[in-house]
C-alpha cells in the first residue's frame, strides 16, 4: 500500500508540473491571476505529514550589489570595450560576465553615456540590455537595465555607480524580474 501511495503522489506532482507548463505563456510566469510561481507545499512521498519546499533559483526582486573590474587590457573607453563582473549578490549575474559598451567614452567631458550589454559566460543566450551614464570626474553614475534574452527576458535594474578605486567599480541598487515593473 505504501508503494502505491508514493506512486500516486509522484503522478500527481508530474501532472501538476505538466499543467503548469501548459498554462504558461512562455515567460516562465504562470498566466492565471491567482497563480503563484513558487510551489511551497508538495507532499513528501516518505512521510504524509512532512512538506518539501521548492523555491526559485533566485529571488524575483531585491537589492543589487555588483563589483566590476575595468582593467586597461579590456577597457580603454572605446566602442566594444568591456568590463568583467568580479562579484555579484544576484545568482543570475555570474562572476566573469562581461559588460560591453556600445559608445566610446567622451574624453572631452570625461563622461560615459553608453548602451551596454551584460553577457553571461558559457553557452546560452542570456543577455541583459541597459544604459549607463558615468562622470569620471566625480566617479559616480547610473546604470539601468530593461529586459534582455534568456533568463534576463523580464529583468529590470537601476543601480548607482561608484568608484571603488583602481579599476574596480560598484553597482548598488535594486533589481526585479517582474514584467509589471
């Protein structure tokens, strides 16, 4: 009897997962107004009273703290130059990700006003698209991101930029993966 109950629970979980995928609109977010993307109460087949929790691989919104490194070997202020993520509190932004700049630094005003692409290392098409404005005179600026591809399709972020000295820069702000933001 115990084996039969385990099989029933497993079948129910599989059917629920298939139904959730079938109802999704492709964005990874359930389409029902009352749907919750995190499943929080699946019955464990080993015990009828114990529950297991399934959570997303990263939170849907929160504080963003990123450090990037812009050494002269990869960033000299020219179109196509890039910086590399040295650390990030957001699991979706891997260490080693590149931030590539579409516009050159204005050496007359010592400002950067450029579209940027955050590109994760490794296979896949996971890119975030944004814009950064920075004054090298003050060492301060702002980067905003709005959407992208792969896991960044619904990504939104706004981060203040500050110099940490040398070739290191900080992004401190907020992020969200909610398309309603």
